[in-house]
C-alpha cells in the first residue's frame, strides 16, 4: 500500500499567500480607520417647536412644499432613540416622507432622570402626547392629525387613538406589540417571569445599558459575535465601516425608561396581556380598542425577535375600524427602517396609503 505524502510545499505556499492577503487587508483597514469617517446621525434639518419637561417636539418641513392637508406625528419607543428614522442620507424614512410632501412632527422623549421615576404610561399618553396633538392641531387649525407609532411608541399610539379617536385621522403602527400572550420571542418569556416590583424598588428607572445587555443576550451568537466577525472581514471598506459605526452609535444611545412606566408596561401588558383584551386602564379610563374606528395600517417583521408577528397581527381584528391592513415584511425589528429592500416598500406605502385618506 502506497503511503500518501503530506503536501508540505503546497500548505506553506497557501499560508504565505494568506499572510500576504492579510497584510494587504490590514494596510487598507488601517488607511480606512485612520482617516475621517462620517458617523453623524439625523442629518435632516428640523426645528424644536414645543418642549415640556424632558420631552421635545421636532418639526420637519418639506422643502418642496406640503402636499397633505394634515401632518403626521411620529411616536418612537422610550427605548433607544427616534433618530433611527433618520439614520443617514439615503437610509432615512424622514427623508422619504418629506420628498413626498408629508409634513412631520416627531417626539423626542429625551433622557429620564431620577425625578421621572413616577412618570406613568398615563402621563405619556394623556399628558405629553395629548398636549402635543393639541399643539399641532392649533398650529394648523385642524381637528385631526395622522399618527404613526413605533414599537412601544406604537402601543402608546394605540392607547391614545382608543382614548382620543376624535383627534386622529389615520393610525399607522409599526413593529407594535399589542398581544403579549406569545412565546415566540425570548423577551416575552423573560418578561412574564420578571419580578418588576422588586426591580423598581432597587432602581429608580429601568437602566438603558442594562436593557441593551438584555437585548444582546436574546441572540448572543448573532448580536455579540457574528456582527463583529463581519466587521473584521470588512474593515477595509469605508462605507461598511461608516454604516457599522452609525448602527453601533444608535444602538448604544439608550435612555433609561421611567420606573413606573416600565413597571406598568411589564405587569399590565407582558404579564396580564390587558391591552389586546381592552382591559388596560390609564388613570380612570379603560383603553377600549373598538373605539379605534379610524383607518389602521399595521406593519411588522417576519423575523422580528423582539416583537414577533404573533405580538402584532391580532390588532386589526380587535379594533372597531373597517379599513385595516396588515403588512408583514421579510425582515427583523430594525430592518423595516434601514434595509434597502424595505426602504423601497415601507415609506412609499405609508405615503400612498395616507394620501388616499388625508381628508374625511
């Protein structure tokens, strides 16, 4: 039997070739990382037109003129920042809305401090949001606006529309949790077993960095290993590095969530699932979803690990509106707003849908 020889020369040649390629990649990466990089989020100009406590209202005006009777108010979650909708030129929902002549107002929830510990969901919905809606209506001499809510801000927008339907012309919800009786996502399983009262006795607010760490643990292989391997493999490409820096900058800009708001959201929504059952109470009012009689457009992501489809898709059947539409996109929680494929669908669909329902 002939004994096979180890191809030492070929192995050494391959090692030398790989070493040379690694050296060239390192040189290009060094040039990219040492030169100025553009990592500015939210480039679209805006004015702050209203302030109350830590909350600010941003106003974006279309350069080409307004083509809608009513402006849209965008309500982001208390977790992370609303700048996701204006990440960078070319990847900006704000930019696409303005290009179609849609005037935008967007809530900046700011950065809660210890004095915000007792600020509740009722305060966010029936005080801050309601005051802002009244301000916008007064500025434009109208009685209704378009409302768009995102994630937790979408849940707030559903609550607001149920309690103040006379002020909302159309409602758009995106990756909005309303049904919490699901085990599709690990987050829902964790929240069901969280002793939130004990947690809030220990901390004034829900710490943003702690939440971020929890989100990373939901999918550690992809969120803590794969993406940095991807960065290593592409760190010699300037555009990739800039996009990576923008996302990291946004992800780790995480405000705290007011303690009472976090406690109520976990207990009333995640643990008792009151919202979709129309049993949630804000102050002395019950959030009755059948009061949502305005048109409703509901977006969610097929691969969303934070707000899975099962958490979103039951909303349209629970409301009182006869004009509803569900759209499930093949993406995750953030991809709806930043992926090139979804960019071609998401904002254009909203603008077209609103244009047909802008007036009574």
